[in-house]
């Protein structure tokens, strides 16, 4: 079973650009967080759409790692995002992610995104991922 | 508050073509059921995609009525369906539906579809609905 | 190269429930038609959503057969439908379908749906299909 | 009719964070470009998903301005992205955008994304936008 610490180290190595941190990790579930600053905003002072979609995408990827172990051999094939409410620019974004299907070739999951401290979702995302042929071994926690 | 009986009578009047029945109704939630026969199957003996999408669409519409009362003044604007598993042709389809957002102009909800007796979803649907200007009064329970 | 006649015979054998007919077939493109009668309508006299989604799904399947030959070894994994205008109940539905990607494991295509005689689309659909391991040979034109 | 120069000035004022430039502007159509550098990449050296989705979102917004004039009174409500091919990290991303429906309350459009110099799309996006009540006048070209 992959631990949260192993996953954090893995993300830091494999996705150095991401600001997403992992708050909880289960068997096919994950809760992630993204701090919000000026870079993440768009006109009107709300969090930009690409930031929200990126949080969901990384969070679902983390949920996949929670289910199958650390892997780089998945690729996002579809992401369907419904924008529900304007997220204020002074609160972190939280992503609650869970897998709906873990198949041999396709994985499907959903993510509900929230502004920290508000229980009404700001966006909902369904993501589909293709499992690729393994390319190279991943050293756990390296 | 709309009751399940009022909604059943309303569906029979307004949607005479539908085979969907309402099993539970809440404030923005609904559980619906669709009996499966030869007409609903496709090659391979599984339930056809249009039937699954129709169950989700009617179920989300029912959940909307549970939240705002009986209405014909909503129109589906987007339906995103992920097909997860082949539903066997000898089991009813159950739809668990809930609203994610109830706005002034748009309503968004999600539906998880199951084959009766199996807790793994066969499909997942996100639907978006536009609220139209009222066209005519709806007589409750008529 | 699969001909329109071979495909029509194939659909009649494999999809006896469908009312869709094939009007044109290319390498990854197809134009299909669905006659509209009382069964296809919903309240208000417009064509029902499941019928529209079914036309797009079959039309994209036909476009796949136009590209790879007659096959039953594909399964719809995602269908995203945008409903654009209310299609009148007295006109056939036409689907213009084309593939966006023909991969080894996934195929993606889009369909624009029209009411016959009107050039404004009534719906737009993006479909994703998984290529399955072959199950049995298909006899061309049988 | 909004010109490309007016739109460029408008984007610089209203969306200072965006790197998207406008190459062509029509009545409901737009071609946009996004330069790619290290910031836009993800592991494997390909352009990240959020960048692709952002290009489509801005490009569709530009196409809307081309049809209705400069406006900040639209909000993205849904974005459905199909990732088709891995875009190489050393080529700009081009977005070809066009509106499918320009309604009173909802606007729907599609964007095909390309790596510069390659005619096979790397992603396809369908976006839905809600027209909001006007908030303040936009000074053309300011």
C-alpha cells in the first residue's frame, strides 16, 4: 500500500511543476489541496478554470496511485468539467476524488472541488485515464 | 413539498412514453427504476446506451422536481455519460440522482446507474439543465 | 474498403433494433439518417434526447467501420452531448460524423446532428470508443 | 465589428495572465496561439493538460467576442476535453475555435487544438458559456 509520504516524494520528483499537496490517500480515493495566490486568479478575483481542472486531474491521478501503486503509465484521455460556483480568490481549493471504475485499460473517476471551509462544490470533474504499457520501473519513495 | 405519488401522476401525464418509475424523492435527490426487456437490449444482450442515458435524464429531471416542484420549464442542455460496465439484460436499471447546483438559470446534477442487486455502477452521468421562462401552470397531481 | 451496401446488411444483422440508415460512408466519416415518428417524440413535440444520442452513437460506429472495416469489437466508453436547438418532430434527423483520432486502443469522433433541411445543428456529440480484443470473425456482407 | 487589434488590447487589460495571442477573428470564429516553454510542460516533455484547456477556453471566449463584441459578461459553465495525442514541447499550440450555438442565455462552441505545423489535432474541446447580466460597460480598445 502506497503511503501519503511516498506519494508526496513521488509527486515532487515526477511533477515538479505542481503545487498540489496530498491530504489523504485511500484505495481509489484522495483528498488534495492547492494553495491560491495571484498566479491562480483570473479577472474578477476568482480562481481560474485551468487551475481547477489541474487540481482535479492531479487528484484523480493520486487516487489512481492509491489504488494501483506509484505509476507514470497512465494518460488523461478525457476531462469533463462543470463549473458550479465562482471560487473566491482567498481560499485554498480542496479536491475530493474517487475512482468509479478501475479497468484493465481504462480508469474513470470523479472529483468534487471546494473552496476551503465551504461545503458547496465549486466544480465537478469526471476524468478518464488510459493505462499505458509500462515504460520504466518507479522506485517507491525515491 | 412534492410527493412521490404526485410526481408519478405528473410523469404519466407529461411523459407518457417513459417507462421510468420513481422509487424515492427528496430535496434535490431521486432514485428511479427502469424495467428491462427485449426492447432495451442491444447486441450482446446488454442494456443499450440510449436507455441508460434516458434513465439518467428522467431521474435528474425528477430530482429537479423534488427541489423546485412540478415543472416542465427545464431543458437538458448537456449530458455527459461515462459507460463503466456492461449491464446484464435481465436486471432492472436503478438510477441514483442528486443535484450539484440549483442556480437561477442553470441546474447541474449527477446520476449513478446500477444493475439491480449490484453495487458497482454501470454508468455515470452529469447533466446540465436550463431553466426556461414559465410557459403554463402545472396542475399538481392532475 | 467497406461499401455502404455491406454496412447496411451488417447493421440489419447485428443491430436489428436500430432505425438508422446509412447515407454516405467514407474513410472515417459517415452520414446517417433516422426517420422520426410518434415513438421518437417527447412532450412539446420535439425529438427526444435518447433518440438524438442514439443516432450519434450509431453514426460514429458506422464511421469506425468505414475506417477499420466491419467490426463488433468496439464499445462506447464516453458520450458527451450538447443539445443546441429543439428539433421539430416532423423532420428526419441527419448525423454528420467524423473521427478525430483512430488509435490502437481508443477512437474518438464527433457528430453534428441536424433536422433535415436546416443547416443549424440541433445537437453536437463527442464519442469515445474502446477497441476490444477480437471476439469472432465478421463475415462481410453476410 | 470588433477588430483583432481591439481584441488584443482588451485581452491585455482584462486577462493580464494569459499568454494567448489572437491570429484571426471572425463572426463566431477565432484562431489563437500559445507559445510553449518550460512552464507549460509536464513530465515526458509534453504540453500539460491545463495549458491546452486554457487555450481552448480563451479561444472560445475570443470567438464569442468576435460574434457579440467585447464583453466580460460570459462565464464558462462546462468544458469537455478529449486528449487525442501528446503535443511535443517544442511547438506552439494553435486553437481553431468556432461557435455552434449563440443563444440568449447559453453559447456553445468547439475548439480543435494543434501543434504548430501538424494537421492532426492534439485535443478537442467543447465549451458552454452562460451569458450574464451586464455588469459594466467595456471601453472598446481601452
